């Protein structure tokens, strides 16, 4: 793993990664497991499963809680880590042991697609069912996200967003979930599944 210096993490470098994400197709395909520092490990560890990822070289971007490339223009201060990795299916990254509680977003790019997932540290809040776009509100834009995913127009890739999108808890994301979210957003109480609940 080639760890870039803080000097490399200029606004221009972050902007370049952000631009690469903006022009690439978002896809599922990675998962991240966080292990906090303990008596035997001085640093926290993030293990990323990138099996099936086709790129020979991968660029990894880890953003601080509340920051995603989909919702904010990322600046240098939003970045927890940026690294490059050659070839491996499993990537292990050392992180500071004193990370703040929250939900962190991980992006990986390099084969014409950008993959994303999340990991949580400490007492990060649970997922609000129905809040597909993760803006802490449930409204018609969340239902639109489900419809786009179901119709294969724009895939939902964020791990928590996928949980939030399964409004009726049947392990599928389809138009029934969008209907539950629409009903909830117009203040109906029947046929809303688990929308509005924390999971």
C-alpha cells in the first residue's frame, strides 16, 4: 500500500479523485470491516474485501463522517485517508486509533467504476428506513431513488442506503418499497412497512 503524504492531499488532488468518481459508474462490490485499536494493536484497522475487482491498481479514498462524494464537494479536510494498492483482493489500511464516532464512507476506483461502502466507528446512529439518500429526511426523493434502482437507471450502492431502501424488509428493493416510502411521505399510516423506524 502506497500511503500518500499530507502534502499530496491538496485540494487539487482531492478534486481529481472527486472528478473521477463523478465521471465513473458507481457500483457495489466492496465491503469494509473496521477493527478498533486495542491492547495489542496501536492503530485501528480497516480491511476491505475487493475480490472480483478488475483493476490492477486501485485508488482508495476514505472520507470523514457525514461526507460523501454524492452530497458534498469534498475538500482536503474531509479526507481521512487516500491510498493506492496494486492487485490484491484484500486490502488492509491502518487508521488512527482515536477516530471520532460516526459513519465513514470508503470509495475505491480504478477500473472505470467507483465502488463505495461504509463502516461505523463507536456509537454511530442506526439506519433510518426510507431515508435512501441519507439526508435524515424521508420524502419523495427517497422513493425516486428506489424507483431508479429498481428500473436499473441508477443503482443504490451505499450500504446504509441499501438497508434504508428495503422499506418492507423482504430483502428486495423494488417498487413496493417505493410505494411504502410514498405513503409515509404523504402521512399515511397503512402500507408503509418499516419506514421511519431505525434499523
